[in-house]
């Protein structure tokens, strides 16, 4: 009887408190916790400031909070994967970080680089920390996802036979992936983060954020899946081969960018006529002519296409599984809900 009374009393206390499982935030500056590791407000605010155009109009409170939620979600996912990388001794070395930092800095003069740091509000240490995180996560995914992908000769032959017309090339073709950002969200189009710009200013900030992440070694296909605002988001931005004649009907700036690119390169954001931006990646070029399955380049192109598709699927599944196994509390999301989207201290 005494044990039963104690249990009922405990349940009563839980009911008065709202929920036994509800966790109290460690402090007002803690916006998220991943397996006991705190993510602080300043981490989110710093990235937020780097992605907002200081010379443009300040975002509305709702827009700012939406972006901060998205940034916090990125940090949560990164922390989950980084913890796994640490447990597997896959953290990037200082030498690897320095090499990548030098590579990302190389397109700029020292003056341009310092100006870029001032504009984003980030320090060299911030950039190197982000590079270490991205490289470590990529090492993890290479071992846990990429290494497990196997494309057989039978897979290649089946793809070739089902898409035979695709290999009768009558003119030069360009294999392109894209990230599209629009100032007017389309309710029929979705990306993995359900992240959509709602104004031209927000589209500009989003484009700047994506270029920053690409320069820090983020995967183009992953960013397209997370952020692109057109149907190609579901394929990691891959829109397949585009014939040269189709480029003649496109924006001259877009055509010029594609023709000047080398495979593997990524453009700067290209303004769209109706507003917004498009970021392109050239995956491969193909000259005109009939392509046979015996052609090693055909086999390689098919292999890469199949590998990209499978990698996108497995990466998404791996992140979902990792997140399910982690203990995550998003205090910022809770505050936004409890305040009906009107945090008094939102910036």
C-alpha cells in the first residue's frame, strides 16, 4: 500500500509539472543539447550573422527565427555525426584542415579574404572549425555510406538498355546539377528541410549561406536536397544531361557559365529573371555521337550516376537513423512554440 501511494504521488507531481520527461533548459543561452553536448545561442547567432546581408534590409522576426531554427538543426545534425566520427577516430587532422583552408582561400587575394571575413563576422578559427567538422563528417560518411555502395556491371547494362536513347548524342551535352532559390515559395515543391525563401532579400541571404558552405567543403548534392526550391531537390539537384541547343534558349548568363565551366566546378549564384538565384555544378561534358555500352566513358558515366543516386538515398537514411539514436532537445523550438513565435529577445 505504501509503495502504491508513493507511485501515485510521483505521478501527481509529474502531472502538476506538465511532464516527467520534459527537460528544463540548462540556461537561457543554451538553445539545443545533443547527447549532453550544449549548443549555445552565440553559435547560432554567429552563423546567422554570417548569412544575413548586412547591407540589405533586416529580416522580419519570423524570418530571422526561421533561419535560426534551420541553422540550429544543421548544428544538431553536425554534432550527431561528429560524435560518431570521434568515436571511430575519424576526426580530420590539423594538416588536412590547413590544406582545405588554403584551398578555400586560394580564389581570393589577402585583402579580399579579410574583407570576406569582416562581411560574414567569422574568424579564421571559426572557418577552420567548420572545415574540421565538415571533413570529419565526410570521413564518417565515406566509411559508413560510400564504402558500402556497390555498382555491378549488370546494374550498368540494365541502366543502359532502359535509357538507350539517352546515349545517342546528336549534339554536345552537359551533365548539370543545380540549386534553385526563389523569392516566392511554391507550396507544391518541397526540399528535405522544407526551407524556402520568402523574399528577394531572403533569397540573397540563402544564396550567400550556400556558397559559404560549399566553400567549406559541403556536399553539393546534400545542400541541393536540403535547400533547393525546385523538383530537382529530390535527386540532389541532378537534372541530367542538357543539350547545347537547350542552353541557347536559356539566360545568356547561364549559358556562358555552363560553357566556361570544367567538370566538378560550381558557379557563383546566377540571378534569375523572375527573381532568385541558381547555383550550377557541371558534373560532366559529352561531345556529339552515338555512345556504345562498350565505351569506358559511358560505363563510367552510368556508374557515377547510379552511385550518386544510391549515395543520396543512403546518406539520408543514415542521418535519420543517427538522429533517432541520439538524445536531442531543441530548446529554441520549444521557446518559439511557447511564445507563439514572438521571442521577446529575438534579433
